[in-house]
């Protein structure tokens, strides 16, 4: 007989069925779909008692696909007592956000079980080929490679303990889990050695894999303000946690390093996020759960002209003055900077970064010249203070506005057209960009307003 008992957020099943990831489900499916998750632990083949993967606080389960998989699979047997570690997502960000929140139980259960069961996607059945960061994170919890039992086939397990997920991707952090994290269980009392450091979490080493053009100029300003530029990839996971947990001020250049905050309780730091992917709110929403004081700059323009891969695309500050003032007003930097110098350095660095960026892409000479001419016009708009709104900048880089066109946008377009230093060729360039944006726009109301602006230019 199978039995289940719940205590301290851990459930126990006897003779339970462990359902692995497959090429057609979970993280193994290409493309990955949240509608095709089946993996986890159930009491019997047809039982409603199921412990699977959580997303937005709820279990993901395609019951029909799960039953079909069980029906067409021969199950193996595993003797002993095991801890369920959940599904493995091999990408760093998803691993931190989705594969770590059952591991808390190992510290209390390690001496009571034969090991920890992990369900990897197809292609990751050889533990010796797993990325090193996985073992670095496991080590924080006291888990070594020899503790891990990989299951890639339908398997009946004699005894299995299933910890509750303390958090889920895009979901809430459980209060008991937040309390557990608040006890610094993964790095102890060493955080005092880093106390009150000002940190800028940088992507300087990833200029061709998703960065904000000209960010080096901002980094120079931050250094003058006492900030230390941190390159996460050069530190161990534990060193990063120690730094993040004791910073008094922190600025994130949005990237995967943010996900280390999954292993930390809410912080008291004054924090800022520079959203290089301004239309993707996921990281902002996550950090808002980790900081009470978070300033977010989403006024950036992302390149969708040279390429359409947001994770690798170059982004540009739409209005660097607003960005710096926002940092100042949020108490993250002090008013001791020379904004004209920052703007000058930004323009110089943007040119260098843009040239390096287009050279790294497989573009025709014509498209490369087009992109660089757009960068040049973009910077001219800044010099002429034609950046009260950002519609022109968005359409220059094929980055469509997400909602509507405002009267402010119309006024800026009129000011652009009337400005004596704007040449006819530049007006034509904006007109062509606007035409392309209008043709690609699927929002009918927005498309109508874009057409009205086209008429204004004509």
C-alpha cells in the first residue's frame, strides 16, 4: 500500500511512480511549451496525487500526454529511500529560477536518504557533461555528484520524500521559504566582510551577447561615485552571493546573473535595474520581490533592425539624462557628476560598440551601412534635444511601440520635421522606417496612428 504524510513541507510516497522528461515534454520539448509538462511524482499510474513542476504557483500537467507516456513506457524499479530534487533546466537562468527550490530539504534529509533524484531533459543524461555551475549551486546545499540519481525512464521508487517548492518561476515566494533564506543557510556569517559595498553588476564581457551600447561611459561615472564594477562570471557562486547579500547600493545591467537572487532573501539595498530588454518585464517583476527600493529604467531602445534576437541584441539609452537623474532621485548616486561629460563619453562609446556589434553579425554591406547611419541619426537627435519622447528612436531600429502613439510623440515628430538642422535625407530615412513599422504593426488602432504620422511627414 502506498501512503502519504505531510510534515514540514515534505511529503512522502511509497512505491511511487517517477515520470521523467521526454523529447515531447517539459524542458526536453523543442520548442519548449508550458502546456506540455508531465514530469514529477505520482502515487499510482492513475492517481490524482501528483507532485510536478510549478509555474506561477501552480503545477504544470498535461494529463493526457502524461497518461499516454505512462501507457507506452515500461517502468523500472528503484529500491531504497530517496529525496526528489525536481526537474533540471540546464540554462543558467532557468536552472536558478526553476530547479533549485526543492534543494533546501537536503540539509535535514541527507542522512535519511540514499540520494537525491533529478530529472534532466533528453541530452543531459550523462552527468559528466552537465555545466559546471550546476554542481557549484548543488555544493552550496551540500550536494555532491555522488549523491545525485538521474532518472530518464519511467521508474517506480520504493520510498521517496518530495519537498515543496519554496518558489516558482513568475510565482510567489513562500513565507516559510523566505524565512529559511533569511537565515543565510547557503553562505553562513561571512557576509560582514563585504559590508556596505556599492556594486555595479556588469555585462562588459558580453558586449556581443546582449549589452547596452555606451554602458562603459556609465560605468566610469559609477566608479567615480564609489561603485565597484563586478563581473559575475569571474566569481564563484558563493562569492557572488556574499557580495549581493551585503551591498548597500546595487545597479544591475540586466542579465542572467540576476537569477542568483533566487537564493537570497529580500535585501535592504538601494537597487536599480537597467532594462536592456525593455519590453520583457520578467526580471523587473522578479527583482521587485527581492528589493523594497528598486528603480527601473526601461527607457531603452533595442535593435531589431540588424537582428531580431533580443537576448543578443544591442540596446541604447533613449535619454541618458533621464537615466542619470533617475539614479540620483532614487538615492543610488549623488549629484556630483558632469552630465555633459557623461553624454560625450556615451556617444564615443556607442560608436565603438555599434561598430563592433555590426562587424560581429553576418550582414550585407548595405545593411551594415544602414544600421550605422541609424545610430548616427539617433545620436544627432540627442544632440538636438529631440528626445522628449522616443517614437522616432524606436522606429529607427525597427523596435515597434507596444501600446499607442501619444500627443507627445506627434509633437516630437513635428519638432523633428521643422528643425533647421535635420536634412531631407534624414527625414526620408525616418519616413522609410515609419513605413516599415506601420506595415509590420498588427495592432489596428496603433497602425492607424502610425499612418497619421506618415501623412504628417508626407
